[in-house]
């Protein structure tokens, strides 16, 4: 995965929001948290509960006196804003911005995303430091987004753009996929039992019936454990029949 962008919170007010932003960062493999003049100082104990375990990000957070200082080592910066600023800058969707960041990081550039404080967002001087702006589509009647929510949304888009949306490993323990030999053995076992039960009849239709059954089992993507379980079911059913399958009221002589 490409080097993640720095997350820069400019004049954040509440420690709780900084903690929630750190939690969102941890969700999407973001680690570089930079704080510009946090209102209540730093460190802030109110951030810890909301970080929900992402305290390593809080511990490594760096505090800067100005936005200029916070972005000084970066090659490319995107600012988040919901307002028109009267500046000539590229305006990107959250997805396009994330793809741009990932591509630039892949070229060795250091990148960052600016987020404004809770009260009024980024100032014009902060936005002027950015190479592009990103606007998150929202309800026109209510455009305000919590700073931690904004970090979560941009973090998710970056994670996907950087290739982090690979499917997780299977959350079950169904062993390995069945081999063709195991699958064929099961199908022959089943077909033999169906022959005895008179299911594969008449004889001239048996080949097509067998093909249909086998195609069905191939589509099932069976695992080795599945095959063993199914063969056990066949044994149980055929054994039950061989014992006479006595109905209620019948007794052995």
C-alpha cells in the first residue's frame, strides 16, 4: 500500500473529536496525525476514550504553531471545504482526491489532507496552501460534517484507492477446497445410492441426469469438509434403509 497522507487538523476544538479522528485513521491505516493550534492544548485526556484504542496515533501526534509549518515537508496537499472560496484550484470529489493522493504517494510524494476546526472550518489562508480542494457531497440544506466524520470518509476513500479493499480471508473453518478426486468420489457414491433407490430412471435418461447432478455439485464450490459430511449423510441414509426402516408399531420377531 502507498504511503498514507498526513491528516492535519487545523484548530480543532474538542479533544473528543481529535480522539474520534484518530480512531477513524486507525480504521484505514492512517498514522500521521498533525494538530495546528488545538484550542484546548495537547495532550488532551478527553481524546483518549473516543480513540477507542487508537492511542498510539494520539501519542505520536505532532503539534504545530501554523498550518504552514504543518505542511512544510509535504509535496502535495488537499484541503476539505464545503464553501466556495473564490480561488482558482482544482475541485475534486472525495474519490478522485483519494485516487490522486494514492497515485502521488506511489511516485514517492509526501501528501496530506487539511481539515478545518469544528466552528468554521478552514480559513482562506489555510486553503490557499493547498494544491486542490475536495468537497464531500451532502444535503444542500445541511452541509456541516463533524471533523472526525470527514476524516473517516476521506480515509475510507484513500484506503480503497490505495488497494486496501482486498477481500478479507474467509471467516469460517471449512478446510481447503475439495480436490476433483474427492468430488468425483462423492458423486459416484451418491449416484450409486440413487441407482439403488431407483432415482436415476429410466436408463436412457441416466447419463443426462448424472451430468445435471455433477454440474450442480461443481457449482457448489465444495470444501473437503463438505464432501466428507455429504458422504456421511449418504452412509447414514443408506444404512437406515438397510436396517428395515421400520414404522411405528412394528417389532422384530
